[in-house]
């Protein structure tokens, strides 16, 4: 997948995840269970797209030129994404709302941190999508074997 398509897909998943998370939190009724399923699917989808992103940027982070603010924010964003998904899975498997902070509070907090870091990373590395990116989204990103 093209680099920009991966980047914008990650942002779209984060924004949709925050939106569905807030909506499901406000709905909180059995009729809205489809929303929890969509929210969970987005959480798992981010792992796949994040793997594509990490495969592309890890070699860049290991070079001296790669050590700058955007790289640091990118690393923090990755940690926040993994924490958000991990806490979401933990909350689903181990729901214990009797202690504070509950898994839901931790998951929500990590999600908002992820949103803020994603937007910060976007501001540092903004590259708009172009028509050619969408016409051939599977084109090689410069990896070996593509």
C-alpha cells in the first residue's frame, strides 16, 4: 500500500474509533451493540495498518536523520495505539467496573491521548493525498519484495 494511503488510513481509523467510541459510550443500550462491534473492528484494523506503517518507517528511525521530533511523536503515537487497543481488549475480557480507574476509563484516556498524538504527528508530517495515491493504492512503498 502506498505510504500516504497507510498514513491517512491510520488517521481515518483513529477518528472513526474515537467517534464510534463516544457514540457507543453515549448510547450504552443493547440496541447499539452493532456500534460496539464496529468500534472493536476498528481497534483490530488499526493493528494491521500499523504493522504496514512500522514495516516502512522502522529502518528510517534507526538512522541518525530519523531521530527528530516527528520520529519521537510517531513512536509515542504507536505506543498510544497499542495501549489503547490493549486496554480495550482487556476491558472487554475483564470487565470490573468496581475499582477506579476502570478499564473503560483507562481505554478512553489512552484513546484521547492517541487522538492528540495522531493530530500532532499529522501536523509535523502533513502530506495530502493525491489522485494517483488513490488510483493505485497497492503500489509498493519502497520495501523489498514488493
